[in-house]
C-alpha cells in the first residue's frame, strides 16, 4: 500500500526509496507488526518503486499483493495436504 501510494505521487529515485524504507519502520512499529513483515515490506517496496513498469503503480502494488496471497494460499494448501510427519527412525 505504501509503495503504491508513494509511486503514484512521486517520481522514482534512490533517495525516495531510502526515505520510504525508513518510514516503513515506524509504521510497522506503531502497528506492532513483526520484523519479518518489515523486511517483506521493504522487498515489495523495491519491486513497486524501483522496477520500471508501463502500468500504473497501484496496479503493480495490487498484482504484488495478489501474487503473495496466492503463494500463501498454495503453501497453506500443501501444509494441509502434505503434512510433515515425524521421522520414524528417531528414538529407535
């Protein structure tokens, strides 16, 4: 969301990217979001801001959200269908 908002209003450059990554830190802290979410937010921000695209920034941000959501759904499906079992050789 932050990447789409920033890319819609400012031209992409390295200074803007750095400032936006710094802004993500306090946002994640205020929302009490895990550090891994901050890292993933930085990666997503880089994809939205630094990779030139022909489509509007909001569309790029939405596609990234959809890609990650589909990946999470597939991972949950595999975890349910193919659960990790205990190693039968352990404890013998």
